[in-house]
C-alpha cells in the first residue's frame, strides 16, 4: 500500500491525506525540540505527501501554531488542510510567571480555559494571527472532557461549550472562515454526548479507537457513519505502548500501563511475531480500516520517527494476521480491518 493516500472528509467532502502531521510535539511536549528539527519534520511531511496538519493553542502555549505557520507560510494555501482548536484563550505574560507543564519553553502566553462565545471568537482570531492564515479548515472544541476536568467540572464545561463554543463555530462556518466544526476530547462517551447535543462535521478521537480499544464501536462510530461525520484519530499508539510494546515502563494513556493492558499487548505481539508484522505497523494500519476514519495524526519528535511511521503504514500485512487477532479475541469481531 502507499504511505499517503487521499480521502474525502466525511459529508463536507474536501480532500484530506489519510496521514497528517500531528503538531503537538513541536510545542515542546515534555522536552524541547530544536527549531531546526521542527522545521525539518514539517518539510519532510510535505515532501512525503502529507497535506494535513493538526495543531492547537494549547500545544506549547501557542508555540506549535507559531512554528507551523512559519514553515507553511509560502506553501499554496489551497494545497493543504489545517486544523486547530478552541476552548482555551492565551494571554501574553512574562515567562517567569507561566506554568508551562507539560510543555517546556513554550511561547510567552498564559493559558486559561474559556468555552464562551466571545472566548471562542478570540481564540480563533488569535490562532489566525499565530498561523498567519485567513481561514482554518477544521476547528475542534478542545478537551471539554472528564480526562481533563474530572466528572463534575466536565458537566459545567460541556454546557458552556454547547452554549458558547458551538454557537461560535456555527457562525464561523456560516461565514466561510471554517469549513468543518468538531470536538476533540479524550473520552468517547463525551464525544457521544456532544454528537447527541449538536450537529458536528468531525471528531478528533484521541486514543479511544485503537488496536487496544474499540468500545467506540458500540454507539459512537455507528452514529458517525450515519451522519457522515469524519473521524480523525490521534493517539493511535495509546500513549506509547503500541509503539514500544509491553516493555518495562511502557506507557498507556501516558501513564504506566496496568497489568491487564501489558498482558493483552504481549498476546498481540505474539501474533505479530508469527506473521513478522511490527506491532506499530498493525496499530497504525488498523486505524484507517474503519469507513468513518478520514485521517490519523501520529506525533513525531524527529525526522527519523516520521520516516519510521511512513514505513509502518506501508508495511505489508496479510489478511490472515487480522483473522487470527479476531479468532484469539484480541480485536473485536465487528471491528473493520484492512483488506
């Protein structure tokens, strides 16, 4: 198979590459990425055929958007798709007054949650400035979930997001400043709540539909299919373990993997070994088999990691491999798998 292919973006129908550039790492997630390496990765993504780039104000407190805008500045605007997010507002501040965690050496802005109508409009306009663009193709409501806020506060922010963000996104779409509106959160149940409360074009599913987790098949993905809602997959390695395997210290959802997850990954790795399939290749190729999935955005820290991902999505995997995963109960029977 080819490393990069073109798909239609759900009911909106514009073209998007089925693999995009996840720009969270270039916000200096956990540790710095040199400016030269950030630029080299964006250039390599373009050279490889990627024409979808995903960022957010939160990533490095604006640093990801600043870097992405800089390196895409002279690319023909109609030749690529870019997504960003709302739900936080950045305000200029002295570096010594900013808590950047989990980012390192971000841009000189404080970040605060703001799901109001006015806050959404300000966040969008600020993103245009940082990116140096006249419009953004896809705009997601960001992190209005239990993972970020806890059970009780999530209920508050959900209502604020529907009363504020959602109205603003509808307005921006009507004005042609945004092509598609959606939600990007870490809990599939919260995505279902948003889908039932509003009419969204797309969802950014972060780590909740992977080779390890397919509960989204129960209700969320069938609803997306019926509505023509395009899915973008982030966190396709479940925070690390589907890239590293069940090694000591392996991360699941960015925390140490529990015993039952380690055991399931070991069993998947055993099937991989029998068919000589890299675990990471199976993880990435599984994502694109579902008909609602338009693209996935694996994050990379180096050009070498990007080249590895490009090789993984093109690695041949026999049909019998997927059949064995299902027969051993390691993948759900109703989960679409690559042909």
